[in-house]
């Protein structure tokens, strides 16, 4: 017989018993609980064991002596084959196996070390990385300018009571729960310290311009508090790293960038807010001729996939492994709403949906339209304002519909069709393919 089960986060199969499998039980206790079957092969086929009754008597005491927890051991029977089912509940405190801590990740049991172990132990105490007090860090180490920036941004967002913003810096820190007893917390170093990088290694943003994956042309490292980092990164990206493309509305020269500033800012804020600062890894932004990639260290909450993440528009991540500053996470955006906004703003801007993938952290990938230079000056001088807008939108999104053009430009569908007809007559635009599945082609003059 084969069990109607598969190995998973909560299920593990072993053909025979070895005492080292007690660490699998500790991993279940440290995770969400689970069941370990002895006498079952990897495919779920029951092969049975010879010493089931003896293990049934010995195992509960052995587990209690080594782990200090109680497990349920059940004797199961399949025809003449005996096997065991060991049930471990989730425990509210960390369970150590011979001085080490184990955790279930997918269908594997892994030892927790370094930053992952720190986060796990903190989570069992009801704390997060950013809520840990920092010795030798006091109010003299805080930057008044950082508080000024915070007040400006909080006032604009209108998510904090205006009266609270009038309080002193000391009162503000206390009201934002950035203190524990006489100590300031790690979150305070990231938000308001004069030198945040002194306290949190890797709390920076690195931007690089690449000709290829191995050909770095130039780069910048952005330091300072998190408010400054967002502003500095925005300025550098749109003044140094992205090339504006020239277009004309009538005779007026217009510069536009290959990606939406609103979408990029949202992605940047999400990266800063939800970064795992205990990883000590910097946020990385890589700019190429045809794309911009952003990587942010972190972990998805348990049982989440990237699809789940993109569907959770109204929920806040609660996994202690995502050690974003709790203050920022509460007052800016959640991952779900942020990703929705990134997609919406990008599609409105140029019709291109950014790509999201998970590889040791979240990658957000913005791809540029292959548009080159916009319609030239001579053509621009001969176009009406609405015609220039139509050509611009067709350049940004060659598959744009007349209905979308009407909505974006603010004139009737009839007027759109009249202008399109005139543009065709001037050989400025040409339709390639069918009305439904085709695209617009702009003449290079």
C-alpha cells in the first residue's frame, strides 16, 4: 500500500529509524509542526519495520530527554506491515537538538545559522531584528536633518497625526516605539542616525551602469538614512543613469525617460522598506542600455510564492525573516499594494509590465521600449498638439488602441480616428497587421 501523502513542509518519510532523525522532530517543532513516518519509503510506499513495538515504547522518552518536548507516537498497521507515525506540534519556544537549531524549509530540514538563526530566536521572543536595542547609541547620535526629512514626508503622506509631528525629536522617537527602556532600537539607526552604516553593515544602495553583465562602466554607493537614500537614488537614476529620449509636442521639445518615475520610486521604496537588513547585503540597481534591474535581499513569508505575493494587495508581511523597519512598513506600503502600483504605473507609462522573480531575494526588472529618437523637429513642427501626443503614445506603446489613445489624450474616439487618418496621409505612421493584433510603426524622418 502507498500512503496518500507526499513529502512536504509537514510530512517526512523514513524507511528505518535512526536516532539522528530526532533533529527532524526538532525542525517540525521549530516550524509549523509535522508528521514523521518510519517504515515508509520516499515514494510513500509502506515497507514496514521490524522493531515497531520497541520504538513505540522507547522513542517518546528518548525525544523528551534530548529535545525536552513531548511527541505522539502511533503504531500503524498495513496488512502485516507495521510502521510508525510520529506527530510533533509547533512549539512557541526554540527547540535545540544537541546545541543546534533546525527548521523545515519546503520538504527539507536545514540547520539555522548566522542571521537566519538570530531572526528565528528573536521571533520566538516576539521580536524582530529592527526591534533589538542598540548599546552605545543615544540621542546625540541622531541627525536633526533626518527628523526634518521625516516630518516633511509624513506630513505629505498624512499617515501620522499632525500634532505628533509638532512634538520634540525625543517625544517623537518614543511615540514611534523606537526605544526600549533607556536604549534606542536598530530601526532608529536606519531612520535617524547621523551615520547609519556605522551600526548596520550593508545598509546602502549600490547603483551600477553595465554595458554587459561583466562590463561595469561606472557605479555609485548611496549612504545615509533611509529617507536620504531614496531621494539620492531617485536623483542619480534620472540624472545620471537613464538617458532621456527627445520628443516634440507641437514645436515644444520634451524629454522623457524609458521607465515610469512613479513605478520606479514605488519599487525603490518597497526595496528599502522590505529589505532584510540583517543580511548585511546592499540593495543593488543595475542599469543597462535596454533595462534596469533591482535586487533586494530578503525572504518570502512561509508557504508564499511570488504569485501569492502579487495577489496580496491588502495584507502586510508578518514573517520575522522579513526584517523591514516596522515603522516604515507600517507607514508607506505593503508588498502587495506596492507591486500592484508598480505594474499599473508602468503599464500606463509605456505599456510594458515589469517582471518579478525570486532568486535569493526579489528582483524587479524594468525593460525599455526600443524606440530610439522620437519624431524629429521638422515633423514636430508640422503636427498639431494632439497629433504629437498620438505619435508619442504610439512610440511608447506600438500596440496601443484608439480607445486607449482617447482616454490618455482626453479627446473623443472620432477625433482620434481623424488625426490618425491625417498622420497616415503624411506617411508619419503606418499600421502593421490587423486592427486587433497589429501595431503602429512610426516613420523615421
